[in-house]
C-alpha cells in the first residue's frame, strides 16, 4: 500500500516537501491517544529476545532512527510510535540556522538513495533544549542528541560552539553524539583529523560531566565513510584513548564514481551527502574495521544503507550493538521498523547465538582469528 502511495504521491513531490508532509502526519497521529495506541500496537510490537543494553541504557531493541529526520526534537513520540527503539535528534547547532538554499534534497529512486545538502538547518541548541526540557513523553524511548558546528562559526572556534550546545543539551540527552562528518558544512570534516578531534572530544566530555553531575552522559562520535582506512584506525584508537562510549559508522558519502549508481546523471552530479543502499558496502567495511580494532571496549552503531533485516543482521555480526536507518524509511514507509524487528527475531532464532549480544561482532571475530 505504501509503495503505491509513494509512486502516486510522494515521488511526484519535492523530497523536502514530502518529508514535511509525512512529518506532520506522524506528529498529528502521535497526538491522538486512541490513534497512537493502535498505531503503536500495529507498528511497534515488542520482541523480548531483541531487548538490548548499550551505552548503559536499556532499549526495546537495537534499531533506531538516525539523525537528520527529526532535527528539532518535535516528533520523538511519533517516531517511537512507528517502532524505532531509539531516536537520534539533530543535528543541532549552537545557533539557529536556515541551512543551505533550496533545492537541497534529491531522491535517486533507481538506487534507493538520497542526496542532501541541507546544511544543518535547525532551530539551535537553546530552542531544542527548551523543547526537550518541557516535553512529556508518551512512549518510553531512548533519545540521542546529535550536535554539530554552526556554519558561521570559524573552524578555529568550533570547540566553543560544540561546548555551548553540550552545556545546553547534555542534561536532556540519553546519549550525545559529536558530528564531525557531514559534508555540507564547510570545514567540518577537517575536525575528523585526530589532532583536531582530540581537543574537541575532550572539551565536550568535560562540558557534559560539568553540566550533568548525577550521571554519565554517554558520548559518541559520528564518522564519514570516506575516511581512509588508516584514519578510521586513528579515530578508533583515539576513541579508546579518550574513553569514548561509542562510534557511529557512518555518515553520508561524497563518493559517486565508485558506487555504480543507476540514476540519471543530472541527479548523481548534485553535490551533498549521498545516503541509502549504495553506501551499504563501505559502511559495513568501516564498521568491521572498527570492531576489529576496538572489540568490545566501546559501543559501535551501524548506519548507512540498512534497508531490511538482513542488512541490520549483517551489521550486528560485523560488530554493531545498535543499528540505525533513515533513507530506507523514505522508500519503505511506516512498516519499516516492524519489518526489521520481525526479521531480526527470525534470524536470531535460526542462529547459533542465544542472544543478540552474543551475535555482536561474531563474523568479524571469525575473520580475524
């Protein structure tokens, strides 16, 4: 039903307009008590065998919504209603900003992919912090907060910008993510170099600990798939050195020529970060490399091209404790998370592993023995 609706309606709309329309429907449904109860029963059935502990948190399962869909924390309950086990909001910047000029989002339907150059459009960390502080949750879910650099802030002042967002948002976050890997903010990816990343992560960690004294807020970093292998290793080593809680692998890619894209050239050449199915292979490679490097010392989150339960299962076997999706949600619709959960439960039952935790990294360990 949804796929027909996508072909007849959403496919004919500007992608950003379609996103806002679907977003409004989700938010409205979550505000109607009877409707949200029935929707959650249909779309978010619980599988006890998928219950997951990660980052010191207990979750209904391992599958969450990646950052970028709910930038301003306005639909957390709506996305939980659709079955996502954790919701990562943002990316949120120190100051509000409109993002890049439109048109800035493109669908590559033939490749089941998206290209975006949104540019961290959001209401800013002060507004998002106030919204999180005053919300009354309807559904129990884990809320991650993804923070990035304000475009107008010079690279040399980036640390202060991240610290400002941390001070405002850490108290409202179940976990915090430092995003240094979006290709749509000039100079941002330069912060992935370890000489720049070390002081940034140390400052954010200190700010989170100073701001929230009654618990430790888990801190993760999100990296790009375009890093060279030796740079992936360097980030992994730095994460262990600094006592980071996790790494999210991976963000969108600026690669085009090596992905075998089928969509028309006019779409493929659009600048911005590409997400979706073509990212699958490289994201899995980066994840496996990270797990081989860090093992169980930190939590890994797999994201990038996760279209179905098999993709999610492969990320778990490669080393991901948590997995996330976004682009496939656009193509699969409201039953996306339900299908992932059902398929994961079936794969776990058919596997030699008693729990998901046992499955984490199993294939990578075999390959490196």
